[in-house]
């Protein structure tokens, strides 16, 4: 019997190649999309979960209370870890963990900057990063230990055993290799080429040893069977117990969860990457559903053609259940064929998808769980798409269908139309979403940041450069292609540090106000291209400018001076004067609003900051780079020349959004394409059904455009209904997405006009392609076929 | 074998009610060959469909092989149908996607007859209908007469006790039509009960008895000698 079903199904597929192609292709594309998203989601969900102690590993989070708001950061005082293990017995181990640093490694003649982390002695015992050489228990015990990746071991000690060898760091310290790391699993969000002792770093950064300063991250491991609530309760007032005036509270977040749940608002978790996981899961389901609907639509439409078979099968004794089984079986057959095609397509485009999403996803053919997922997905798709046609067809009355006078059942026709509306609504939502995402990204990309991001470069201020900056600046300015040079503590991308240590006469001392602060050297305003609304820039001509301040408009508002220029301001105990007000510019990402900012000149004993910022002459980037390289090599021979373009770096900070932008474009395109495939099939079918009617009408004098209109009208109406349904839903969804940006576009009506027009145009194009063919057919021919 | 009494069938559409069968009663004995005749629209096909358990009546009683079946549900009717009844239609109603062999085999598949037995029976009946040489052809590749022979083969392959034929010769020329009538007669001679709807007095003469209908009622029964 199965053989009989299979033969019938197979011959039906072969006899209707166009419909079979549309069905299989539509499903395959939908499945491709679902598979890719499933791989991505699975990968995201598995991030950072591979550590053996997963359930006991936590990240220390800090709530900071300023101006009535709570800001949450993963930063702690640098002495938090060593104290908390002693003070709270439930915390079995703890390790500070520094942001990525890039010190200079030198071994004989080989030198380069390497990216890695400063951690503490228990780090490798807490986390499951394996060593190929050395012992996790002791590798980080000595303060001058370094653990290298295989890559670095090969780079500096080619062909030798690196263990026990010495490396010079930043031309300042010597460290000893105590271990070599195994490959870091793909599913680790922490990536590093070396691990060194946090103490080594802290020696140079004594500020980190103060309970009042926060910066380094801290990870802890709880003892087995410890209640998180209990530990969190103990931690709440912990920092205050060490530092009376503190206004921060710490708590723990599970390390495995911190990758997906990284956003905080008002001290509570507020999404993060998990939102993209959710959005894309929904997109995967939606696109698969759209593809299933194609199948349902075409199958029910085609049931007219198969009604005789159904009638005959019933007459010779098929039960309804057997028929349902047969038709579900057929859709499973199609579904399996589509899955085959989908797997091929996925194999083909996975490399590009990986490049786009910055992942290393792979189809794991050797894995039983992979196959069971695939089979489950195929069965599900087959059953969903086959269920309605099967129910519909199996309940056709044999006497009716055998009489050959099966009329289009009005309820089935309604259902089919509803499906088309549903399908197009989903597509329109995706198109609308795509346009909004595109516009928002474009907005970010081109937003006037308040400073000139083009032709702006920055390089680290390090080594000899840090000591001889004024001479370096003088020399560099003489070189071709260089327009301005300055230095600052923060890069143009982000002013990372902030302070409460700002006072002025009349300040309400009960309120804690946080100011971003960026000590700079001369010519900062010129180099950055910041506008002054009032007052003047720092200048060599005024001897005492080291005690003066530039504030941005936001800071001026917070301070409350009506006319701030010339008024008194004290920062870190230095009483001085506000000499100018800067027009607000984006000193951080567009995800956050512009915060109050104070600029001051670096003092003699602070050095000149961490970055040299250089403006090149417009269009002379090449010369400027050559000049910079020449001068850096001359002043800093032991360091490699590294530079950053500000505009490129800014773009990089929106990487996720760019990826989403691209993906949303592909998915929206796919959705509308699959929907149109279905529409195309339906129109073809309708035209086929109405060949005779069209013929008769033409014989009676109907024109081609008239017939075209007749065939298109119904479909156009469906698309219009879809627009009405989709528009508010899309508006709501995109409005929510935009809330993630402090600076965002308005979803204007033009978005809807574009999306709706596109949907109508695409649908009409699809419909007319077949309709024109039907309308222009020779009526004599079409009537003769009856 | 069949006993119907006061059988009623009413078709209701939005505004019209059509009484297709109005208190029809008659019996058919095992092994009989009955022809039903009457003008177009008088309810012949409706009656045949009810007799064939394809449709259910709105009133009256229908006893088939000793069981009251008027109110059987779809599943029970399908069960009886595949066991005991074979159909032949005016418009052959073969499945286009199946070959001659596969079309004839279909009822046996639904009866869950074993593979060997199935092959034996299908070939036997194809032989008898002289269509064996065409067993791997698809219906479109056959003439009308050949198609109807396949349809008859399919109707008898499950060895039914009752064959229902609705204008089996309606789409055939007289030579092919006579051939089909010959087959039905042979089957009847072998013991199968045959009920046939026809417009042709010539075909009706093959039967033992003619039931004449008018406006949903039986008006006359003539017994042939
Ligand atoms: N599905 C239906 N809905 C409504 N009315 C119907 C339906 N089927 C049949 N009828 C009506 O019932 C009556 C009997 O129809 P039936 O098909 O039994 O006639 P018939 O005697 O077989 O005619 P013919 O010789 O033309 O085949 C007719 O008046 C017909 O219009
Ligand atoms: Mg009839």
C-alpha cells in the first residue's frame, strides 16, 4: 500500500513539475533559513556553557547609584577578589579579570603587541581552559607567570620548549612561561592569547587597589550547594563595609548567562543578545510557516485536480483516516525532498553566513542529535503543511467529486485567502522591519556626532612616545599630510572614565552627579573638530590653563550656571574656571545619551594621556600614515606601528547592528520571495481553472486588460488586507527595537508607503506574469481543450 | 439481499429543496440483474449511490445482507463497501497516475490482501477482461472501451456480491457498450448481483427486471422473461 501511495505521490510530482518545484523550493528555502537560524541560536545558547563548574561560576556585577538612577557594570575594585574569598566562606575561589590589554612582548629580536588578559592564580582552576603544557593548579601561582596560547608559543619559541623561558613585557618586566593553552573552545566568549598575573598589572595601576575605584572585572566560584540568595545578601553591603562613602552594591550573575543577558536597567536584567536569539527564532518560525502555507495553499487548490482519485479511493473502500495518512505522507515526502535541498543550500552558503555572523557554525553530520533535529524539523514541516490539505481532501464527498462537478468549496476558498493574507502580513512585517533597521543603521552611520569623524586617526601613546610627546607632536606636524595633533586619556570612540569629584559653589551636595572626564593636551578641540558655543579653547598663551575647564552643554546644564564661562569649578580638588562651553558631541556610542563631560589639561606628572589623536589633511590619508609611521618608528623603535581610523572603529562598535541589518535584509527578501512563489502557484492554478471562462469571455468581447484586471483584483485585495493587518504590528515591533537606541529615527509614514508599495508591486508583478499569459491565450485553443 | 422501504433523499440548497427520492421501496434478491430506468433527474443516480453506501438517506430503511445500514457511519460504510460492493461509472473514473494494473489492484490493497494473492487475482481478472497486454499503460493511453473494461475489472477484483453500474455504456459506442454488457451478464451468471442504471432500452434487455422511476418515485417494475 505504501508503494502505491508513493507511486501516486511521485507521479503527481512529476506530472506537475511547476507546482512540485514551487512546493519543494519554497519549503527548502524556508528550511534553509530555519536551519541557519537554528545553528546560530544553538551556538549562542551554548556560549560559555562548557565550563565544568558552570553552575558555580559567577560574574560580580556592581550597581552604582547616581542622580537617582542605577547603572550596572561588571566592574569591581581591584582588591575585591582577594578580600571576598577571605571574608565570605561560600565563595570558594575568586579572580580579578582585566579588560583586554595589548602589552609589548619581546623575546630576543622578536617583538609584537599581543592581546590577552591579566588574571589571578585560581583562574584556571575555576574555568575549564585546558593547558597542553603546565599545570592549571600552579601555572598562575607566581606573580611573574605567563601562560601562552599555542600561537604565541610558536611565534616566540619556534621549535623549542617554551616552558620556563623568559619574555620581556613592555620593555619593563620579565615574565616566565609556565603553561601553554590548548585551543580555546569556539563556544567561549573569552578569547586571549596570554594570561598573566593581575598583580603585575596592578603594580603599574595602583589606583585599582583602592576600594573607591572600580574597573577590573571579577569572577567567583561558589562552594558546592551554596545558595545564591544567601551570598548575594552578604555581598549587598560588602563594599560599603570596606569603604564608608561608597554608593555601590555588588551582586552575582551566573557566568554562563552573562553572555546572553548583558543589559541592565535600573539594576534589573534587561535583555542583551538574548533578544536577538528570540527575534531570530521567531523569524525562523515565521519563514518556515510562510513556506508551509505555500504548500497548504497549492495542495488545497490542486485538490480539485485530484478529486477523482480521492473519489475512486473512497469508492473502493478507503477510509478517511487512510486518506489523511496518504496525504500527510505525501507532504512528508515533499518535506524530506525539501530538507535534502535545504541541507545542500546550507552547506553552500554556510561560509558566507559564518562570515556575516562572525561564527564558525558547521553542519554536524556525524552527530545523532543533529540528525534527530533535522528529522524532527522535517516531520514537523511535513505534518504542519500536510494537515490542512489532508483534512480537506479526505472529507470530499465521493459522489460529488465523481460527478466531476466539484465546485470550489467557499469555506476552503476563504481559508486559502486567509492563508495568503497571513503569509503576506508576515512578509510585510519583515519588509517593514528591514527598512526600519536599515534606516536606523544609516542614521547611526551618518549621524553628525558633533565632531568630524573623517580623517581622524589615533595611535596608542606608549613607550618613549609617552615621555617625549611634545617633541613628537612638533616633529609630526612638520610632516606632509598632517593637519592637527593632540593627545587625550580617552580615544575618540569612548570616554570611559567618570567621576563624582566635581564641585562648584551652590552645588546640592546631597545629590551624586557623575561627570565623564577626559584629561587632554593642547589642540584637542581643533583636532577633533568640536564646536565651541561659548568661550575659548585651552591655549599655551595662558599660563594657568591647567586649572581651567571646558564643559559640554550637558555638563553646563547639570551644573546650572546660566552663563558658565568665567565661573568657578573644582575637580579633584583643583579650583579653577570654566573657560568655554562645547556644543554637545557624542563622546560615547549612540546607545547611550550624551553625558555631562569635563575636559581639562593633563598635569605634568600625569603624562600626556593614552592616545595620540591626529587629523590628516583631507584626501591625504596615505601621506599622513607614512609620516606617522616614520615618526613613530623614530621615537618608539621597540614598538610596532599601529593605528586606527576613527570612523572605521565607530562602525565596528555597531557590528551587531550591521549584522542584523544584513540578516534582516536577507530574511525579508526570502520571506517575500517564498510568499510570491506561493502566489505565483495560486495564480497559475486559478488561471488554469478559469481557462474556459476566460475563453468564453474573450469570445464575448472581453479585452486583455479587462481579463487581467479580473484575475488580479482578488489577489490585490488580499495584499491590501495584509497591509492593514501588518502595519500596526510592524510599527509596534520596530518601535520596541528602536528603544535600544538613545538616538533613533522616527518611524515615519514613508516607511509604510515604501513597504506597502513594494509588497503590492511585487505581488502584482507575480500575478500579472501568469495572468497576462492566461489573458492573451487564444480562446479557440482554450475552449477546445474542454 | 437488498431491501429498501420508504427511502427518502432530499437535497437542500439555500433556497430550493429537491426531493430526489420520495418513499422508494423495492427488493433485490441475491443473484438478480436489475436495471433502473427513468428520465434525467428522476433520482436514479441518487438511489444507486445510497445502495452503494456512498451516501446516506434522509429517511426510510435500507437492509443490506441482513443488516440495517441506513444509519451507518462513514467508517462502517467504507468497511462494507470494500468487502461487498463494486462500482462501474459512466465516466470510467480511473486514477490517472496509476497504471492499469495498479488501478485494478487498488481495492485489494485497501482489503489488505497479501502480495501473492493480489498478483494472482489482478492478473486473473485482467486476463478475463482481455486487457492484460495493457497492464502497464496509463489510463490516458487507452480507448474508452478499454478504460471501461479496466473499470469493470477493478469493480470485480475484490469478488463483490453486488455490482452497481451507473450508465456503464453511456460514453461508449455500441460495440464497446455491448462488450461491457456481455461482461456484466457473465458476472451475473457467475452469481454476482448486478444493479445498473441505464437510459438504453437495449442494455436494459440484458437484465431480469426493470425498475422505472419518475420524479423520485418507483412507478413501474417489469420483469423480463
Ligand atoms: N448534490 C445535489 N444537490 C442538489 N440537488 C441535487 C444534487 N444531486 C442531485 N440533485 C438533484 O436531485 C435530483 C436527482 O438527481 P440524480 O442525479 O439522482 O438524477 P438522475 O436520475 O441520475 O439523472 P441523470 O439521468 O441525468 O443522470 C435532480 O433533480 C438533481 O437536480
Ligand atoms: Mg445519473
